[in-house]
């Protein structure tokens, strides 16, 4: 990087924009096969996560991995990243057999990874995280200035020059953390960058940004392995697709743009899935107002929000990450204290605190599964019943049999894999963990569901099931307030839609009156992202 | 597999491993086996977590090793079954008071806290229940006083920590100092003799050949196990310690529960105070010195995670018994208390190391063997 070393002020925007994001190693040849996996097998106690995987990745391509939740995608990339060791099979890296004993070895070889689960050190700064393990050093002293500058540069290239390199990662929202993970991957000199569901926590415009970066990378001959459950993304950015099912490659090197969706889905699932939203009730069956929010305000998060949810109604909130949606949900749920405004359930003003909200019949599936929702070491069934075990208990004694039965019922509806509710949640794949988080509130007994990104990381099949369950609950009179970054999901599932921008509700309309472009325009108008390439 | 094959249910197609399961990844096995066994089907220890049972087997191994050491160093004594039985009872009796304190400590640590004030609470409760005034109410009054003092001091800890937002380490450290100070001022730094024969008999008597103190330990351990593994209180404890934010968002009152955990620890200290007073037929402000360290150490080598969310009562009990056995071993061999402390320190480190590494290294060995045989 030809940046002046001493004066941070000279690291101006122009200088930043001209420097290449990642300097590709000089000997990179586009089109050459950089990675070839043959018959890769990896077992965990009781699970064969990879069962003979074949994969071939070329320099300069975006190679997409598709597969249902638990198909083995994350396990595969963890083997590549040196996190797991394969039981058998060959890894060929740039024409030579290779094995990566640890993540450092893989990074040295030029493989950088953005993991599905954020792996940042919360109490270190953004810059320290970005350069963790390969800090700039002088005689053992970390060169903070240089690291901060380089980090700032990477962040601006990622479209997030506003994140200060010195900020503690803990204080960033989920999307910000994802950006830092990406910055970390880009801080290496890499020939292959692996991205495990990078878009799951990103809003629409951020995904566009991500794609721009991916194109820059591949133009330099860097290969990208891209994992996502959103087929549209794969069509947009992908070159070739490899499909995994139950740890095996069921199709390799399909053209990403031209392979029909039903082909992809049937190779992933072994069946055809109607990816449609459940019908809305035809008559206006929604009942009385269940939730009434008036003038709710928290400085810097959202201002003067008023909304209502009727019994049996699904209300969707669309908006960018950072538009205050999650904070709003948490405030309604009593997890944050409002500065002004009231929350009423059934006409009664709620006292502050989650306890009161839960007693009034609310339930919330939070945004971040790992930090906000799961007991990773505990069995699945105890996670599913975390909010309800008291209800099945008698005289203070828990009823594990009943809890297992209830959890198993949810596991069946949401296609949890593997369906053994005694497994620790830690051993589940990301999408399956998400099903546990949402499933917790589908057991019944709640009057109002607050769902924050309920389908994050969930595969197409299970997603359709989840929509059915949510609609089914609404039909039984449950009110639902849904936050999602996926506009089609909000429009398809909700009866009524609120569009939020910068902490304010800018539009409210029946879902049928809006289309995706209208919502996107509303969401983006005047946002910080103006002028950024789409 | 062809595209047309419909799979109506979502079960994986190959749920079983081949007969000889291939070696598994070291790091993963360590995780999987440290965090609740995956496949363990219904068995009596189920609630304790499958891996807990595995770890406990390791502790029993340590215990067996200690017994072997005893048998080698004192073959004549260990040859006499009568002596052995009495020695076992002696060890259990030795373990009983700290054991009761450790049960409370285990709850606090699983709940994500720490209680450094347990020894001081035992002393304060002991002193309080042996004042002339309290003794005038008889044994019932003394027992009530000890338990009430324990619970109240525990509650103060709990309120400071959960509502005053003090760090547990600081709050209970302050309580350690304050409670000992209060005990010294109440007792005027004198040893207060208990004149209640009922209280004094607790430690002196046996029922069906087993000391009453051991029954009390058994009862507290059993109650602790049931509460941790079979009640909503126990479930909340694990949730609050494992992920407080998740617990809060699931509607659990984290603050109130944290407060109750310290009260529970205080209650255990109250029980321990009666036992210890009975053993000494007296109480004084310096009693139960450093019990907090013994209890924490026992819980840790028993597999309780210092960061909370995981731990077993059985493991803690084994930890206490191991320490008592070491003390006993040194006593029968006539060795110094200094040497004993050094060995104890070593055992704590060794136990934690073993827990961290045993699965990893075993599987790594397996993996290595497999690679070499394969090539
Ligand atoms: N540490 C582990 N211990 C035991 N089993 C595991 C572990 N990690 C993953 N598995 C199992 O391996 C299988 C593959 O998981 P993996 O995380 O690779 O799925 P995935 O394709 O990434 O799914 P998702 O789309 O949900 O992220 C799953 O059945 C999962 O339960
Ligand atoms: Mg995954």
C-alpha cells in the first residue's frame, strides 16, 4: 500500500479509492483451477457431515455452494480454512496436495474466510479484529497507527468509512460486525476468499455493496466461494454452482445463471418445493387491537413511532439495517427503556421490563441467535422450551418428557436436522440453530409474536414451512410483528407493512398496495448510501 | 440420487455411522464431549449431562489412585476392613461441612457468579447462634438463627450484586471482610461454647453406624441435585449463567434469580455453621477459615465452569471428597500440612488440565494412528 505512513489526514478518500482493495498475488492466472476437493469425508460424533464431497474452484470465479440447512456447507469451508481436519479425501491447492493443520496455515496459503457465525473478539477494537493474528509489528510492538489506517482504508472500500477503526466491536450492531469480518478477510493477501452466508445479516443495499467488492476481487483473479440460501443472489453474482445434500455433492459446476430454479431446489432437497407464501385470509378476520404503540422514542435509534397490531394480523416492518427496527422491537418487548411514548397490550399500558411483556403474552425471537437467544451447550429441547418450561412444570418440577415432545413437534414442522432434540444446540448448523430460536415462540401460548429476521440462514424448504406456521398462528388469533431485511418476505407474508427509514415510519400501507421497488425507494431515499453503486 | 426421488420426511439418510467409526476431529470431540453428551439415552444421571458423567468417571479414577497410594504407603492399615470402613466414614465426615458449602457454591458459579464470603458467613452464623441470648431459646432457636443469618447475609450479597450491579467478586469480597468483622465484634473475639446437647450431639452421634453429619451432607447433595436437574429453579440457574441475555429475552427474571442464588448459598452456609459448631461444640469468628477456596476449588475440579452455565452437583461432591481424601492420606502418613497444600494445588491444576485435554489428546492419537496405518 503506497500510503504515507505518518499523517492519517493524508489517507484521503481519493487515495483510498485508487488503491486496490486486496493485492492479488502476482502469479494469479484467471481460469486456472486453484482448488480441487476429492471425496472429502468429515464425521462428528454421530453425524457424517461430509460424505464424499467433490468441488472444483477456478481463479477469478464466484463459486456458489448450495444446500439445505445441515447439508455440510459450513463444515466444508471449515475444512478448507483449517478449522476442521478431514477424515479422508484429498485437498488439492494450486495443483499440489495440501492439508491445513490450523487456520493460520490456511491463511498463509492464501485462503481467507468469513465465517457464518461471527468470530470477532468483542472487546477488541475494529482494527485489532481486522488484523488479529497478523498485526503490523515493529520489534514486537504493534503499529497501531498503520493498522488503523489500513483498516480505515479497507472499511471505506467496503462502503463503511464511517466505522471508526478504534471502536470496540462490542458496540457495533450485527451488520457492522459482519462488515468487520469482511474487513478481516480482506486484510490478508488471499487467492481464495470464502464467504459463508455473508448476506444473511446485510440489508439490500449492503448486499449490492458486497457484490461490487466481489466483482473487484474476481476481476483480479481471486476466487470466491459464496454460500447463500437466496437463489436470486446466486443468479446475480455466481458463475458456477455446486450443490450439496446430506454431505454429498449432488451436482457440480452448474451454470449459476441458467440452471432452472426447480432443478437447483430438487437437487438440494430431493423434492420440489413450492416457494410461495401462504394465502392471506380473504375476509377481514383480524380482531381488536392487540398492541398499540404511541410516540415511542429513543434518541439515536428511532423517534415518535406509533403503530398497532390487531389480533390475527401480521404486520411487517421493512427498512435498512440500522433504521432502528430491531431497537424498536426490543423496546416494545421491554428489553430497552423508551425515553418517551407508551406500549399498550390489550389496552393496558405495559410496565417496563421483559417480564411484564411476557406476562402480557408477548414473545420475541431476537436478531442475534448466538448472543441473544441460545444456550449453546444445552440440549435442543431445553433451548426450545427456554421461555415455556415453567408452563409445563408442576410444583416447580420440570417436565422433561413433555418438553421433549413439544420440541420434537416443532423440530418436525421446521425440518430440524438432525432431529434429535437431546443434541447440544452447538452442534447444529447455523440455519438449524435459527429454527430453534424461532421455534421457541411457536409452541403456542403467546398472543403477540415479535420476530426479528426469523428466516435468517434458513433454507428454502424450511422457510416455506415457517411461513405456514406463522400464518397458521395468525389464523388462530395471534398478532405478529415481523422485521425482515428481505423485502419480498415482508410483502409476501405480512398483511400490512410499515416502512422505516432512519428511525421513523415513513409509510404504512396494506401489503397488496406496495411492490418491492416502491419499498426499496422509500427505504433508501435520502439514506447515507445515496450515490453508491447499486 | 436422482432428482425425482421424493424424500417426504426430513430425516438425514445416513443417520448411523459405520461400525468402526472413523477418528473424529480432536477439537470437535472435545467440544461435543464437554458439552452434554449427544447420544446418551435415558439413564439416571441424564440430567447431569452425559459428559458430566464421563468427567465424573475421571474424578473417580483420581480417587481410586489416591486410595492406591494410601494402600501402598500403609498396607497394614488398608489390610484391615474395619479400619478401612472407619476411615471412609472419617473422610466423609471431614468432607461434610465443606461439602454442604460447596453445593451452594456450585449453584452460584453455574449461575455465573462467585461467592467469596461463604467462610465468613459460616463464621457469622456460627457465632450468632452461640451467643448467650440465642442459646437461651434452645436448640431450635440456635438452628433458626444460623439459617436465618445465612439466608439474610446471602440476600444482602444478592441484592448488592443483582440490583446494586456490583461485580460478584467485589461484593462478596467486601462481605467476607465485613461478616468476619461482625462475627469478631459479636463474639468479642472469644470462643463461644455451645451448651446445647442437641446441637453438640449432631456431630458426636451416629445412626446405623454412620455419622449424622454424613447424612446431612447426603441430604443436601441430594436436594441440590434434584433442584439443579429437576426443577425450574435449576433450569433458570443454568440459563442465567449460560447466557444471561438469552435468559432475559426469554422472560426469565435474571436479577431476582441471581439474588436467590446467593441466598441459597447463604442457606447452605447456615447449615454448615450448625454442623461446624456441633463438631467443635463452640464457635468463634475465625472458624471456617478459607472455606471459600476449598469450595471453589472443589466445584472447579468437579467440572463446574467458572464462567457459568455448566456444572454438576455430583462432580462437586467428588471434588470435596478428593480433597478430604488427600488430607486424610497425609494425616495417616504423618506428613506436614505444607506438603499437603502443595499437593492440593497440584491436583487442582492437574484436574483442570486433564478435563481440558483428555479427549483431545486421545482422539488426536487415534487420528494419528489411523493416518499412519492408512499410508
Ligand atoms: N461441532 C459439531 N458437532 C457435531 N455435529 C456437527 C458439528 N458441526 C456441524 N455438525 C453437523 O454437521 C452437519 C453439517 O453442518 P453444517 O454446519 O456444515 O451445515 P450447513 O450446510 O452449513 O447448514 P446451514 O445452511 O444451516 O448453515 C449438521 O448435521 C450438523 O449438525
Ligand atoms: Mg452453515
